[in-house]
């Protein structure tokens, strides 16, 4: 009898300990919101408010979407509108809401061998880079940034097959930080999101060469998962974080984040771009 009572007490103690553990979710996120430092800045604010821990898996958008498709994450935060729409059309997503925007920029060596510095036409700049055969670094990782770059090259008349035959075009298959490091090392041009650029410390001779083109707009969306396809995900806790990101408190936290007195992301939940 005493042994049974002791066993029951042990079971109840284990249950209470389990319920006392902080709840957590896995966020599959684009690398730019992680590499820029935004998530490290805002996640403690959400956790303090909700008690929910957010574990981040930072990948290029394509890989982040695949991670969610496999059921290995509870929420998605990415920046490739075409890939996101395909994900929604497949029935994986329940809601898709824009949380912020910034822009892409073309950075390159201060010597500017392609003579594009100061321009605001990204396609004309890519044509000039190709004509001069100046080194260009591509992430080549199926990320949102890589997708944006390839869309611009397509407008400029260059397909991936054509580009990969060129010696001046360097496909590194890596993240934004790796691409910037490579561009810095070999004095090359590359396309970067502004947030990662502003927080990047190894600029060396790199400068912003092209900016201000409407085609360089960079939108970030949070996508909640469909319970029909992702019943095992922690959908309620994930919804709390998604709701917080678009709430006045979350939007203020996003907009307040700065590096070297410069804002990296513009909150846009109330007025999506």
C-alpha cells in the first residue's frame, strides 16, 4: 500500500514538473532576420510577455519552407512572395501576414569596375556588371534573397544556366554573411538585404552601389500552419507569437531595433507593402 502511494506521488510530481516547464515553439526563419540581430533583440520581449520560448531554425527561405513542410517547425517567417504563395496554395499555410519590410541593395567594391555606383536601376546595374565581367557573388542557396536576385537577372536577360557558365559569376551556395564575406574578399558585387548589410562588420572596400529601385522592395511575412496538414505542431503557441508580431507591442519592438543608429526593419502590419 505504501509502495503504491509513493509511486502515485512520484507520478504526480513528474506531471507537475512537466507542466511547470516553459512552453516552446520552433520558428523556421529566413537568415536575414536572424543574422541582422532582430530576433535576438525581440524574442526575449515576447518570452517575457508570454512565457513561450521561441527556438529559431535560421535558413534560406526555400530550406525554411521545406523544414515546415516536413513538420519540423511550428511557424514560418520568410521573404519570398512567390514561394510563400506556392506554400499557401499547397494547403500548408493557414494565415499569411506581413510584419515588416526593408529593401535589397547591390553592394560592390568602392573602385566600382562596372560603373554602377549611385544608380537606382538594379536591372541596368546587373547588365553593366555582366558587360564588364566584374565579379559577382550569388548566394545560390534557394533563399528569398537568391530568388530576388535571379528574378532581376531574368529581367536583365540572363538565366541561371547562362550565369553559371560565366567565370565572373560566383555561386557560393551559402548564407548572406558568407556572400558578403566572399564579395569583400574578392572585391565583387552582390545583392544583400539591407538589414544584414547594416549589421555586417567585414565590409572592407564594399559600399552600397545601387539602391532605391522599387523592384528591390523586401517584404517579410509570418505564416501560421494549417491544422489539417500540421496537426502535431504547437499551433496555439505559434499563433500567440504571430499575433504578437503584428500587435502594436510587437510592431514597436521591430521598429525600435537599430544598428549604428539606423533602423533595419520598417513595421508594416497595418499597411502592408
